[in-house]
């Protein structure tokens, strides 16, 4: 139905327009549209594709040309940019001459549109790219100058994610995108400029922050963070859920976009190229931010709304408290790394970022179902309130603007708002348009307005997913309906599959992984997204006026929100939830080539139900990976394994077999995901004891992954609680799961099933009482530990006749003291030695000779910056007759044996 055939306002269409007339005689002109509609039995007829004109693709080439030009021209020199613009304009001027060459008028118009869009995109990108090069800031950054700058905040403050570097967690900092408006070098003049920078505020300046890199929500109203109200601490509970709250006071995290600050800082060059940051502005010291310009009224209103939503969700269960603000306004500050990883594994991350889906739900409330937006039968709030189409379009425009301000101008938000604005313009003018031209127009306008979006993966994923929903999904849905699938299920399945098929290559570039559970997880979660979003927006709108009502609405919203979180966790916990894939554009191209082949095979299989069932069963088995079947197929874990050294990178994590589905875990490694994967591959569901040899991050940071979904009896640690922050982290994790924590000391002996062990280090904190008749000076001297490594818990383990010595990270002073301790005789001629400190060069030769292991195992990360294991250590072990294996080259290692037999299996 073309726009020319519609009245300006369909509300006022004459009734006779829908009256059926007699059938035209054979050979006459085609029946009128009204007759077609009447024959359908509906006032406007059935929504069939044949009633619509072909998809209008004329704007697609100009949009794609502008997108590509913007991405390339951001780094181009001014000369190249001027050349591109001049060349395109000259080509447009020469187009009239092509009439003689036989070019059709539509061809000349299309070429002119592409050339003009390329010129406009090059000019816009050139100007934006020049912002990174002009003014004094880039030069001062190359000199690492200390300056006083006035900056305007352009984003919500956020905290860096925690990263384990060696044996410690990297310091947390507050990151803020900003524009330098004035800059003054020490002793110099003040220069007015406008240069984008990244403001980094050291954690000491940001106040106390929640452990793990998350803190109070960013972008709250003034005082929303600085008032010290409790916010979730990072590091999830053992099951991955947030439970512990502690107060955070951070004035930097409470700043709103458009706020102006005066800071004394040091400039440095940008850490990575190709981004919109001209320099890094590092703020040090304990001073609070000096505000010289208050945020705009719109940002203050948005801050109050966002803070109100957070307050309304404060009393909800942990997952709903974290997810609901993310679903509604994109506030992900409460989401733990573990929950975020689960959403990544299941390709549900798009639900954590406000996107077109949220905006579509809002427009559907206002306009009704999209298919009826211009019809008399509209069922949204606007027609029920008697609002005309054009007034509805105006209200939609206001809603679009508010949506962008409250949810922040992220790529997906801008794309959704731009698409909505184009559609609303068509609605106001009474002209019906396909959504493909709307999407192309949105892309064109956005890359001209902000060329940096052309390099944004988020923007790319948003556009690709929308394109999939507009092109592939309707066809796939129709195909499924023809095969007997119910309409609602067909639409949901087609939408999830289409979006996954087109977005998977881009996701593979970012994560080097392809999810096998993305489609079912998105399909199951889809039914909860709409009610959670609607109720969340209702809570957002009512919070400033009636907080009890907002809390009631948030409480209603927590049910679907918890459902979404449970879907993500369940999907991510499946052993075969994803497969590794090359994380490059070559890998993306390979996946893009494989996907059509898979779809073609799937289409052929739809006609053979039995083959469909077989393939479905195989896919389920690949994803679920039942332990008995996995052991038969892969040989892992090997039958009769006694110890497994997990491959967790640069860190330690070991499992001692303690019965079917049970194991004692010694250290947790640096990454919860890696140790969790190792335990799942072994089928470990019960852990009588977790031994943390010492509190360095490469041994304890993975503790949430050990505790996740498993019954844990106790945690045993060293008595030397340094580093203090990691010791506190362990205690919080244990308290959240109500797992007792106790200290290990030399002399302790324990047994579970066929597994027994003796703690041989560290000695008791108090010197032993001399036996009667003995001389105190003859007792072994136990020097005070010089650091956490020398306080490591060392264990002598016995399992099915094998003797295993686990040395933690003991260094030579403690190793020599251990060799002189009462337990020294028991350490002679062990079967397996877990080499201390990842095989570093600091080893005591005497202890190695005394232990004389048959097998030496070293846990270290590939290409680690410490040079572990040291060649000298490996040589000394081999010289003593030991076979040496290491996780960086051999992967996870399983020790199998008993009764004198000893062998090793690799994963």
C-alpha cells in the first residue's frame, strides 16, 4: 500500500473507502485496494506481503558507503579528506554528462546519492579526527606534562574490571570520558580547546570501592553514591550471586554527564590507537572533584530517575537488583563479573545494554502493534486516549529524546532512537515506509553525526541484528509456519535464529567463541524481557513521585528478571555451551561461510523428521556432555585419576580425588571460569575441603568458580593473612556461602575415603613446647615468613599408594626450614612433586634431592612474563630422575596410578 493511496490521517478515512464493490469483469483493471481489503473480511485486509510494495533498498548503498568512508577517514590526513570530498563533488557535477552514455535517470540519482554521502562522511570524519590532533593537548601528552585542566564529562563514570597480574590484583581506577575545554601547563597561559580525553582517577582518589572492580552505580544523581548507602560488593557468592553489601563513598562515581570539573593531572598519550581519545588525563591525590559547572537540567532529571530506579530495586533479590536497572536504562554497575560472563556465554549480553528492543516495547505501548500503527484499529495507549496520529508522532518524538537522555547515547540506543524518529516522521506525514529505509536512514544520519560509531562493535552488532530481524526473520517465520509451527513460536524462533546467524561472526571476533546455546537461551528469555522492561520503566517513571508504588512495580518485575538471570546461568553452566573459534576477521569470515552451509543442511533435514531427531539428540549430547559419555569419547578424566592439575594460566589449581563426584581442591587459580570449567570436566559436585595455600591472587581469585553450585565443607588457609585485601575477599566469599574457614598448621592430618593428607608447613604460630628432658636449642628453628609465599600451606598427600608433595609457593628459606623439620623424613622419595612457585629459579636443591620425585608437575601460564618455569629448575628436576610436565605446554594433567604404577594423562 503506497503512501499516495492513504489519506493524510487514516483516523479520518471515509467509511466508503472500505466498502466492497462488485467483482471486476475478466480482463479489466486490477481490483481496487479497498476490494482486496474487503475480500479479506477485515477493514484493512490481512497483512500479507503481496499487498505491500517491494522492499525499498535505495538508501542502503549510500548508508553503507557513508559507514565505510567514516570508518576509514577518521585517521586520514586533511589532504586525503579534502581530496575525497573534492573528487566526489566533481564526480557529481559530471554525472549529467552520462546521459549520452545511456545511463538511466535513477542510476544517475543513485550514483549522486552515494557520492554525496561519501563526501559528507569524509568531511564529518575528517573534522572529528582532527579533534584528536589539534590544540595543545596532544603535544603536552607526548611530553607527559602536568597540567590544570577544565573538563566536561561526556559519559557515566565507571570502574575498571579487576585483573590478576602475577600474584596481585591490579589496582582499580575510575574511568570517565571527557572533553578538555581549557588547559594550562604549569607556569603557562590558559588555552581554550575542545579535545576528547580519558580521565583516569586512581582508586585512592575515588574513595572506597567495591572489591572486584564494581562499585556504586555510575551516573546517579548528586549524592546518590557519595551518601555511603550500601551497594553490592564485587566477587559473587559461591553460587555466583551477590549477597554481601558494604558501604562505598566515591564522589567521582556520582558525577553526571555534562558536569564541568577543574582537575590537576598528568597527561599521557592514549594507550591504544584508533579510538576517539586524544590523550589520557591521570588524576592523583586524595582531593574530591572540584565542580565548576553543574550538569544540565536534562542530565539532572535523568540522574534522579536512574537513582530512583536503583532505590526502588534495593530490596530485591540479588539478580533482580543487578539486572533490572540494566534492562531498563543500561545501568550495569551492580552486575558481577560472574553474571556478566554467564550472559556472554549465552549471547544474552544485548539484554544488559538498552537497545532497540526496549524502545520497540515503549513504542508498542504508545502506538500499539507495529502492524497497526497507522490503522484505524490501533490498540496502543494513544488511540485509546483519543490522541491523533500526528500528536502521537510528537509524543513519540519526545519519548525518543527522553529515552536517549535517560539511557545514555550508546550506539544501540542512538540507532534505536534514530530508527524510531524516522518511522515517527513517516507516521506524522501519513506516508508509509518500509523499516529497511528507516534503518538505512538511521545509519546514515548517525555516522554523519558521530563518525566514531562507524568503528563501534556495539553499533555494528545493533545494525546487523536489526537487519536480521527485518529481512531474514519474516521469511524464516513464514517457512516455519508452513511446516506446522505455531505462529507465535515461529516468530520468536525465527527472530532468535536470524539474529544469531548474522551476529555470530562479529561476536566471534570479540570473544573467540561461538555459543551453541544462544538460540534456545534467547528464545526462552524473550518471554520475560517484555514484562520486565515494561514494569521496570513503570518503576522508573513513578519513583520520583511515589517510591512505594515504584518498589511494588520493581517487586513485580523481579520475577521475570530472575528468570532471565537463571536462563543465562543455566546455559553458561552447560559443559558444551560454546566452542572456541579463531578470534579474528579471518575466523569471522570462516564462520560466515560455515553458517549458510549449516542452514542449508538444516533446511534439508526439516523434511526428514527422524534425521531431525537424531541431529537434535547429538546437539543435546554435545552441549550437556554427560560425564560417562564424555569419558568414553574423550578419555577425560581418565579412570582412576588421583590428582588433576588444572590448566588455569599463570596460577595454581589442583584437585585430589576423594570419591565419585567428590574432590579436595588445593588453590583456585586466578580465573573463576577456568577453575569452574576444570571442576565441571571432572564431574566434581562435592568438595569436602578447599585448601588455599596462601592469599596471592593467582591462588585465590578463582574461588567463586570453585564454590559455584557445589557443596563445600570447609575452607582451610594459611594463618599469614597477606595481602589483606585478598584475605578479606576469601572471608567474604566463605561468609556468603556459610562455609567455615580454619587455619592449617604443620602436624594436622586428615582423611576422606582413600585420600589422606598431612600438613607439613607452615609451623604453628607459637613455637612448640619442648618435650621433657629436651634442650630448646636443639629444636628446629622456624623463621618468621618473609612474605605470603613462605607462609604457603604445604601438604604430603597419600592416595592409593601414591605419595604426592604439594609445596604451594614456598621459597628457599621456607624450603630449607621444611627440610629440617620433623616431617622431613616423610618427604623422601615421593612419587609426585608439585613444584613450588610455578617452577621459578628460587628453589632449594637440598629439598629437591630429598624429595627425589618420579614426576614433577609445574603450573604456569603460556608466555608468562616471569619466565616460569626457569630452565635451571627444570634441568635440576630432570637430573634427579624426574619426568617434568607443565600446564603451559601440556594442558591439564591427570595423575593416574596406584600400587607402584604411575602414569599421566593430558586433557
